[in-house]
């Protein structure tokens, strides 16, 4: 420090200069500026700060808009939007969001020019990220629940189908009912279902399985098996369909019993009248009625087949006679001997009658019978062999052909 000479008695001594400091914060007045100039200077500084503040706000708003655009596309893109992903496809959305969000955030922040903007944007982006996370987790949670519902139901359906397809093996049915119970218990645990709701779901699945097994037995004509299965598992059919199943089994059993009775009657070779007497002994009115109807139908079919056979034999003989003028060869003798008396009589009438014997009356009467919807069934059952003597060969063949065509429809 510089030394200043000082008087000390008769001597002059050296002493340090005083510690003098000069302030650099001189007031505006020190430079010759008055109060007005000071105010103008402050205004310039405040305006500059406002411009910077506004610029920061606009930059942050632009960055926020870009982040909103990213969120909108991430959620609602028509092809790959997270909200459009269903079932298991939605499971990876949270991880996808973490990767893509941070990438978008980094790119947007990179375009901001100062820390003030970045700090303000980061605060807003954190809030937006929290809300976006909530939306994503709600969507993913709903999709997990829905996927769980679908997969569990598919497992139950597969087990039911396996039981139904394997109905002839009781062990297969039992195993698949157990499989359904197992999957439902796991499902109930995942869902937090109450014991009562779980029990109802198990009972519903088991009931549906039993109903499916019974229906398959009925469809396959196993009325005896269906009746036995229903009696053994009736108490487990709890979904309100027990009445429907009972009627289904009864209808199947009734038809089966009627069919077996009719088959037995036909095999024994007894007459229709004898068969009806036996059927009248059945106690259950509905089964008795079904049996009588089945017996009548079987005999009707038998009679129809025999009549058609006689018509074919007669047609063959007529064509043979028209072609050769006689039926004396051994083969035709056998054919004629296999004909019923009424068919042989019709053939004799045809061979010995006047060629001009068809006046059209019989032909058109039968044609009208065939063309009228109310009498058409009667025509299809009409024995045309007895009219051969009253018809020309051409008209008789026309009626034979018409009758065959109508039977096919």
C-alpha cells in the first residue's frame, strides 16, 4: 500500500494511505440524469423482461401443443392407437408409452432455448404424463379383464364340447366337468368373486354340460341313453332348463319306443289289425298314440311299396305284350305269377279289350285328382293298375309317370 509522510516531532515518518473505496453504483444523477430519465431506463428494462417472459411462455405453449399431438396420436391413431388395441394386444402399451413418451419429450425439450422454458415445460409434461398413465392403465386394465373373460369362457366352452363329443364315455364327461370347475375357481380368484357367485358360475357350467350331453344323445337317436343320463343327473341341471330337458327326453323316448314296437311288429309278420291291438295295451296315452301312428305309417309304407312293385310288373308286361303280341315265354310266366290277382286281371283286360277303349273320362278324372292340391295326396296313393283296362297305353303311362313325379316332391 502507498505510504504517506507524517510529522512526528522533529521527524517525518511514513504512514499508510487511508482505505478509500469508490462506489460503482452511482445514481443516475451522478451522470447528469434526472428522475424522468431514470424512470425511462427502468421501463426499458421491464419491457425487455416482459418480452422475454412472453417468449418463454409461447415457447412452452408450443412445446405443450406438440406433446398433446403426440399423446393424441399415441392414443387414437386409426391403425396403431393404444385405445384401439384390444385384448392381449393392449398388454404391452405401458412399456410402449414409456419408450415413446421419453423420446418425444427429449425431442421437444431439445427445441427449447433456455432453462426457464425447459423447467416450465417439464412441470407441465409431468402432469400430462400422470394423466396419460391413468388413461392407459384404465384401458389396459379393462382389456385384461375382457381378455380374461374371453379366454376363460373359451376354456369352459372347449371342455363342454369335449364332454358332449365324448358323451359315450362317462369318464370323459366327468373329467371335462372337473376341468371347467378348476378354471372357474382360478377365474374367481383373479376377479375377487364372492363364494356365492363362484358357486353359481360352476353350477351353470355343469348344468349346461349335462344339457348338451342329453341333446347330443337325443340327436344321435340314443333315447335310452338320454333317458338314463337325465335320471342320473337331473339334480345338477339348475339353469332353469330341467323342464325343457325332461320334455326333450320324453319325446325322444316316446319316438324310440314307438319305432322299436313297429320294427318288432314288422319283423314278426303280423297283420296291421293285430299290431294295433298290441299297441292299444300301452298305458301311457302319448306313447300309445305315437306307437299307433308309427305302426300305421309302417304298414302304409309297406303297402305303398307293394303297390309300386305291382305297377312296375304290370308296366313291364304291357310293354312286352305291345312289342311281341304275347306273353308266353317262361320269363313272363314267372312275372305274371308274381302279380297280385288285381294286377293280373288288369293285364288280362288290357290284352283282351278293344283297342279303342279309352274315351278320356277316366284319364281326365284322374288328372284332375292329381292337379288339385286338396286331392293330390289321394292321387299319389291311387292304384292305377285297376284302371289299365279303361285307359290307352299312352294315357296309362302318362298317369304312371305323373304319379311317380308327385311322390318325389
